[in-house]
C-alpha cells in the first residue's frame, strides 16, 4: 500500500435496505418495492466511493460474525481489489438500516437499528488494530455511530491512540461520541449544521452562521481542528482551514435529488482522493480541488437510490457544475 493511505473506520456497520413506497403513511399498510440492498455503514460507503475513484483504502472496524463473508464478497467485488477489509468479527447480527422513499409525497424516512453489542475485549482489539494501522502519512476517518458496548470514552481513546501514532484523524459522528470531541485536537471534522453547532457551541441556523462557526472551530482562528468541513444540504458545504475558507455547491434541479443517504461519505471520499493523490502538500489550490471533488461526488450520490454508486464519467460532468467562492 502507498505511503499516503486511507483507513475508514466503521464501528457500527449495517445492511442498507432501500424501499420505494408511494403514498407511505405511518400506521397504514403500504405496498413497497425494494430498490437496493447492500452492505453499508458510513466508512464502508466512503471506501466504496474511494474505490470507484481509483483510490485504495483499508476498511476497519467491526462486523457481525455471520455477515463477514457477505461484506468480504461485496467489498472485493465492488472495490475491484482496492478495498482491504480489516473488519473484526464480533458476536451478533449486523444491524439493518431501512430507508423508505415516497416519490408521491417526496419524503424519505430512515429507520435505524441499534446494532450488535460489543464486549470489552472487542473494544480493546479494535483500538489496538487501529493504532497499528496508524502512522504518519495516513488518514484515519472515524465515520458513523458507536454500537452498544463502545462508550464515548472508548471512542475518544481510539482517536487519541491514532493521533499519537502520527495519523491525520478525521471524525464524522454525532451524539455522545461527538460531544466527547469538544476541545480535542483533530486534523478534520466533517459535520452537518446541527453537529457543527454542538462542537462549536455556536448558532448555525443560516449559511453565514455556519461559515462563522466553521472558521471559529478551525485552527485558522485558534480552534482545535485543523480543517472543518460543514455540510448544509442543498446549500452545499463550507471548508475552513489555515490555508483558507470556501463555500461550494452544485446547482442542480431539486427534482433530481433521490436520496441523501451517503452524501457526506461521498463528500469525504472525494476530498480524500484529491488530498492523497497530491501527498498532502496542502495549499489553497489543493483544498479547492478537494472541495470541488467532494461536492461533485456528494451531488452524484444524491441522485442515486444506492449510496456510493457513481462513475468517473459522472464525476467529470458534475465537477464542471460545482461553484466555489472564498468566504
């Protein structure tokens, strides 16, 4: 594997089921058509997009023992050999995530299972594994929730261990694990508007306030995070780091948006692909390229029923429509 490598960490993977149910209503019987079923989880999604962009990655974290073969076959087939699976098998079934898409009412309903419960031994094993995978020149991206058995203190220790080994650590999480990151030094935090408010302690109810909060949290303003990437749905994303601050968005027709599941994962994968290919020689021009790639990948993802399903031809087209401005 190349010196500049990427490790995605999925502590709570899932089997994603996407159902299309016209006229879906809570409490009523609904006829539905299954449009997608695939192994997933935020880090898994990111590794998949990286593979489609021609970039190798290591997929680490947990997996239910009975689902190990399914995930192995899936990542090998769709990753074309670009995904090295390092998921640790634990007792219990991998959770189901169900997305119900209603094209009539233009709604998207998400139902999330809690996930398997991991034991203390499992936590120690994965913490040691991540430390072994971490070194200078490596991005370690923690994406998604923690399963039962992994506390916010455990999550914090994993992050710290990776940082001590010299890795660039990115965190994309929510809830208690995110709150544990307050004041912690990170290379990157990928946040939505609400999560940015939690970590920064600021209001984020407008584009201008998101920009201000991202800048305040970033190292450019003395904050603990070297780079802050905040997403705002159809309003795009804001990137703030010491090299500069930008907002980027892709002006597509709202009718093209099918599902937002996995958009943040595609955004990170697109950014990482550009940063890795340039050996982390950070410059304003490189960050702009990375943000453009990320927003293009996320926008393509929004037009798909299945997360992380894009092509290089689509990337070429969508890069051209992404608009970027310094903020």
